[in-house]
C-alpha cells in the first residue's frame, strides 16, 4: 500500500468503514460484500471496491471481503490501538458541545484538556475536561505531549492561537473558524466550515 496514492475522499471514508465493520464483527458476521456496504453506508459499491483496492486485492468474487482481515487492516491504518490526546481551544458554545461529544465511543481520540480566556470557565472542569488559561498552552501541551488541537476561537484570534499551538508542538489542527490559517509544512490543517458544508449539501440536492 502506498499512502501517498490514497485520495482525501477515501481517507475520510475509512473511519466509516471501520465503524461499520466493527458492528458487523460484533454481530458475528464473517464476510461482507460491497453491495451490503453500499446498503449500510449509502456509499456506491463501485466506490467501496475502489477504496479497498488501495490496500491490495482484498476480496474475492462471489465471496466478498473477510470482515476480520479488513478490521485488522483499518485498525492499523487508523492507529486505533493508539489513543490520540487532543486539546480544544475555545470553550464557547461549539467548543463546549465538542467537549461533551464522546469521541472515545467512535474512535481513538480523547479530549485531554481545553483552553479559554473567559475567567468564568478557566480553572473549571467541563465534562471531566480541565480548562486552562490560554496563556498556559505552550507548557501544558508540551507536558502532556499533545499533538492534535481543535480550534473554535473567534476568527480574529485564529492565527495568533495557531502560532501558539505550533510553538507548543501541535502537529494537526482541526480548524472550525473561517480563517485561512498559515502553518509550517509539517503541520496539518483540516478546515471544517459548517456554512460551506451546508452550501455544498444544498447544491447537491439541487443537482439530484
């Protein structure tokens, strides 16, 4: 398998496959076809086969795919055995909602800590997650060896906070602001613009 050849779209579907396969395995299913995955995930069977082809010849005509083999493969690819500690910066409405979301039930991410400037939430515990002053980012992130952060700060603070995160050693940022953020080449940014996602959905509906 050559990771460099895997498309971004395929990469985003891998966690869906993993979750579905885990559920099938728990039900005692030994094999699954692309047609069944299409029905369960609403992903075209041809797309499923193309996604799986990145990892070699995984299935057999008339038999389908071995559930346990696929689970082991995606477990390794997605590093499910390695817990990823995450910091969230900005404990407003969205930030608080993300803290309450139980990531560990659907993946290997854990919200380890949060940061904010609001004295009403700083030094409190929100859903078992400690909230620290934003000025403590550098030391706290380094001490806990956190490499992933979720950014939910006001747009005007996005770049400044990102710079702090990069200096602290963060290697991946999920950006919920609408700002285009500059980061070094070795830091990965994943932009999540809910308004753009909604526009894309409406556009897709019109095309259908």
